[in-house]
C-alpha cells in the first residue's frame, strides 16, 4: 500500500502525552500512527526531525470572518489565512455579517462564497430567524449552531421578550442545535448608554460604565432561567466576570448541557490596559479589573471554563480610533496571537499543555459535535497544528495575515510558534507562508436532526 503522505519523527500529543511517532495519511484521513518501520510507503514524506510538536488541529469556535458587505474589514481568504498562521485548522464564523446570517438563503449564499476562498475548515452560525419554521430550514442547511446576541437586537428574536427567547430555545433543542450566548443584557446596556450620552460622557472609562459586570450577570441568570426545562444545549461566549462564571458553574451541576468560553484578551489584559492602549482595546464585553481576571484564571484551571475562543474581530484602524467612544467598533484580531499567548502561559506555569489542547481542540470538537476532529488518532481527519515550542519571538502585527494589522500584543515576547498548519493532510501554512490557494478548506456542516 502506498499512502498519500507520512510525517516522520514527530513529537505528537497522543492521549494526553507527548509520544515520538510517525503519522501516515491517506485521502485526508489519519490511517496509521506508529514507528517509522511500521509506516507504509508514501508519495510524500515530511521529516519533523524530532523537534516540532504536533498538536491536534486547533478549533476556534468564535471568529468573525466578515466578508460579503464587510469585506473591507476582512474576507474569507484573509481571515482563514490568519487562522492558518495561528495554527487553527477549523474556525466557526459568527453571524453578525452584512447581510446578517439568519435564514437558510443567507447561510447558503455565505457557504457558497466561502467554499471558493477558505484555506481552513469553516463552520457557520446563524442568528435566529423571525419565524420558528425557518429554524428547521437553517438547521438542515448545515448551520453549526445558533447565536443569541443579547446586547442589542441582531436577529429575528426580540431579545426583550422572554417568551420569544424561550420558544427559540425550545425549537433549537428540538433540532439538537447548540445556542451560543453573548450575555450582556440589552436593557441594562441601553439604559446606561442613554444616560451617559445625555450627560455627554465620551471617555474610555465611560464604555466600562455602560458595559457593567451586572449587564453580564443579569443576562447569564436570565438565559439560565429561560432555558430550564427546554433541553437546549447552551454555550456562553467570552465570559468576563466572576459573577457570570459562578452562575454558570452552579447551573452546570444540575444541567450537563451548559458550557462556556473565555478569550485570551480577558485573561491577558485588564481594564488598566484601556489607558495604555486606548480605544484599540475596546471590546464587548470589555476588559475587567485584575480581580475579575484572576477569577477567570481560577475558572480555567479548576475546569468551569470549557473552551478558549479568540473572538477574532477585525476592523479598520480608523474604526478603532474614532474620537467618540460610542463610535468605536468593538473587538480586535485574535487568530494569530491566541496560541502563542497560551503557550507562553504554559511556560510561565499558569496553564498546562493538557489544558491548552483541551480548551483549543478537544473540548470545542466535543461541544460542537465535530466527531472527526480534536484528537490525533486513526480515522480522524488529518488536521494538525505543528509548533516550534522552543521558539521565542516578538508578535509583529504588521505581518498579520489578517487585514487588521494592529494588536495590543504588538511587540510582546512570546514562546511557542506555529510553523506548519495541516488541513485534511495538506500543509496550508509553512514557516510564515500560505502555500495553497483559496478553496483548500472545507465548509463544516452542522449535525442537526
């Protein structure tokens, strides 16, 4: 038997430990893991020289790839190039696009455009549509999950209407569809912003006064209450407060279908950085004080936080530097810094490599039903993140593959560099360069009933 390729002399993360091995691949699937003498003949061989660490292909379940009407900020090619450069082999795209992804038609169109341009695997969220019958159509079209943005009206469900939200959650549960929650309460935010604008408050700190801890906590408690008895699978995005995390952790004890995510930004930065980096670090939810950051680290280490998502949110520099705080677009690019930041925390003893792999590969695969991903094992898709763990380097935002060439992490010294990204057995990123054309990645289909 002659297979497509073999990776020789790998140090691979297998079943919770680093093992010296070789990996054979046929038609994009891992077909054998073992010693070199056990490997079949191959059309192509790649020697990793027993130096590079091979991790399961990383999965970022929270990215904004833009494109379509927002292609000036980012497009599928640039966004998935950034993913590949950051070591991510699969990303899940949020629906707040232009047009908003909230129908079978908008989802179908988006998938069609993406398929011609993507370099890594991409799955797509949808906002809830206006009618319940459309929920089934969107699920059947292949959405990986629904997104409920509680901070403002985004999709077809009135975020101020408890009954409408409950019915949407029930409908998603019937289709075995996960619902991802942006937990900031619309009423709290709207009231705070209105008061601040009326008082002509436009400072950086006024953004924090609008996006309070209470806005997150109230939204978390509300969704937990409304979801009781629906059977829906909930995933809370970018949790940023001890209060929100505590409520989720308590709910998990009674309901096993609840998970949550934290971003590197809410682990690595505090609200003090708002004064240092200015409007560049405006995001939603916002950066919190050091006490809240430490609570998130505690939650990550004791297991109440299930995943790390970058919340990659590219904007133009002009949009980030608007003079009025209420005009600044929230979010920063994150795909190309997430893994190095987390591996640096491994070096510093704040995380283990096991925790990085579980939060960036194994758990996202399990949460989203990506059964062929998350682990290096025979039968799984050959998606690998290959890292030079000993490489120390400076983050250089000017060299990002993303269209957004800025970052609060610009110039930071980090350890652990993605050097090769393998998608379906094909090397798409190699030593700083994208070496394939758009269309190499696959559209990930959800597994709804």
